């Protein structure tokens, strides 16, 4: 890609250059030049002291709270939900240019007014469809918050001590990284019972060698350009953008070796924050949304469908849409956070709220374990979550009323320099936190091939 430069915001210019010697696996020392927030300290987030610079804007996530949206209102509601995201992005731009906490807080009243109007439009659209929601107006106010600061040993799921200093721009910070060798093994799987479906089906769809990127999200914001406000890698269906309907996907080309798999697989790109800007530095989803740095093509991508430890699976319905993880988990909380980070050779140690610092010779791994239970009726839901569910982590059983389906497990590997020099793209106010990582999937297997997937899984075969 071509390279261009991007002027830093005032918030970024307030950061000071620092050097950190990072103790890496194998005893080596690597010195790196990074950026650290001069006002960072140790401990958990707290109310800002007088004059302390605030970190971001936090708004209630309306989409997660909506009841079922009638089909007649779905398009209007999706459009308005996307507008709420755009309002936060624009407000964050003003927030990041502010000189002090007073100026930062001044973005809140106009943002609340905008949100109140848009929430009213959502209520009206649903009212016309006969299902007016209650209480949306109470979700209009937003708050500002201080930065999460570097956390010590045992913080979150890191179970180790973060290494090094913070990165440039609007994140991440030092406490977002942890030496993987300091993390205890933490992977637990429910035991397989008699009659478990032990097979697998692996589909090879490449590593996005085609360079298919866009900042759309056809699941969450259909029909809205730049609905994600961050760039996605795509493998599989090459017709995927914000405007792709089921027919477009069914007729689209695919990067998958098996042409019966025209499914869409996508996730936020990972960038090196090395001062090199991509040619999207002035574009939506890139620099305009504070996603900067050199996009990395994965060294490998594995897409595997696995079974249930308690019984057989049923075939997925065509055009089933599934999201795992939460792109807004930094401000929403981690209830829906699910993507995991690790390093090759250490994958019995998985992190949700930390980026790993891998030893020399070990690569960064992102793992997305998708929901493996389906309600048996719907291919999507208003919040894009309630039509699917996770199996019980202790027993592997689906919730009552749900059926086990083949579980998609995505494993994405990157050969990046050791140390805290990378981050995933995110909504700008999410500050590139690792907990915001997420994956999206639309099943466009032809029905015959999907039946084969289920048969392979149920019979214990290893199929490709």
C-alpha cells in the first residue's frame, strides 16, 4: 500500500516520547521507542484529579438493550443505530482536540441532544411498526472517563505484569500488554461425553492476500458506509460490503478453496504502530477514525468447525449471522467480550483484556470461538446476539430451547516484532483496547456442503 503522513491530534501531541527496555522470553532485551502518557499512573481507573486529562467518551450501547425489532422497522432502526455511532465518533474528535477537562466535558451536552433526537426517531420507527420501546430516552446521556492506567500483577485476565510503555495517539497504553510467559495456563474445556460430536471440518479461505478491506459492517449496520469506523480484513465472500444482501452474497465470488463455501468471515485489522501510515490515513475507517499504522496480513488463518462435547450438531441455516466479542467492550464492560489473544507455543494461556508480548520466535495469535448454539428459528436478532448462544463452559450443553450447531473457531496468526508495537482497529472512543476484539461470520455454505459439515463433525471425521 502507498504511504501517507497524518497530523497528530492535540491529544496525541500531549504524549511524550519515552524508551522502554522490554524483558522478552529467552532473556533478551529489546529497546523500543514508544509514546507514554505523561499523566499515567498505576492502579484502576478512578475519578480524574483536577487538571487531569480524560481519556474517552462512554455512552450506553443502545443496540444491546433493544427488544425484538419488527421487520418493518429494522432498516430504519439499523440506520439510526449507525448514526448514534457516528455521533460518538464526531464527539470524540472534538474531545481529543480539547485543551483541558472543561473543554472535554463540554462535548457532552450537544452529544446528549443529538442522541435524544435519534433515540426518538428509533422509538417512532418502532411505534409505527406496533412495538414502541420504553425507556430509550434514558440512554441519551454520556459520560467522560479517565484512562485505564497501567495495571499490576493479577489485573483482569492478564495474570501477569504489563511490560513497557503506552503507544501513540489514542491507545493502547502500557497496561494493555502483558508478557505471555508470566501468564498461568488458563484454558479449560468441558469433558466430552459419550455420544459427543468429535469431528472437524476445515475450510481454507486464504489470509486476505487479496487485500479486501472496508470499514463497513453488513451485520450491524447494513446499508451504511463506514458503519464500523474501523477497517476489517475479509476472507471468503468477496462481494461483502455494507450493501450486500443475501442474493449478493449467494452470487459473490469466494476466496475459499471449496467453492461451495461463500461465507463471509471478517475481523478488525491489526496494525503495527511504527509511524508508517497506510494509504487509508486520510480515509474513513483509517486515519479519519484514528486507526493509524501499517496493516498486517496474517501469516496464517485457520477456519475450523468443531462439535459439541455432549451430543450431535445440526446444520447451520443458510445466512445465519453471528458476531463473537464486543467492539465496544471497553465502555460496555466485558460481558460480551470473547476474542482471545495468545502466542504460538503458549496457547494454553488465553487473554481477553491484554495484548500478549511474545518471546522471540513466537507469533501473536487471535482466537475467535463463535457461539455454538442456535435458537432453531432465526438467522439474526435485533441485537445480533440473542438468536445464538454459548454452550455452558463447564458442561458444554446448550441453553434450553437451543440446538448445538458446528462451532466456528477462527485462529489468526501474525508474525510481528516482539513487544508492544501493535493494536487492532477499533471505534475511536474504544482506544484500541484488546478487549474490543471481535469476529463476524455469515454462513453462505451451500446447503449440501453444510450438511456434509454437520455429518463430518457428528461422525468424528477430519474433513476439508
